[in-house]
């Protein structure tokens, strides 16, 4: 989800939406996939992050924070 908003214009509602979509959703998908892979004896999960997780940039604090958690 790409919502460009700087720190001053990021409302609590926008922050919650960004974190829910960009952080909580992938976590829940990984948890569900891991359970299936465990039952089947293996597998792999590949998450793709963003350079915004490393350097922030103009994307906004919510997006960068959610991507930083996924970055190496």
C-alpha cells in the first residue's frame, strides 16, 4: 500500500491503516503459510521489502517503518 504522507500529515487512522496493510497482513499470511508448510514437510516464504525500510525517503514514516521490519 503506497500512501505518501509526511510526519505532520500522517493521522492516527492513516498510521493504523498502513501498519495493518503493510505489516500485519504479511505477518498473518506468513503464519498461515507456515502452518500449511509444516503439515506438508517444508517450503519457503519470500517477503519482498523496500529500500524505504533502509533510508526512509519521501514515502512517509508509516510505510518506511513497516518496510524496515522486513528489510535485512
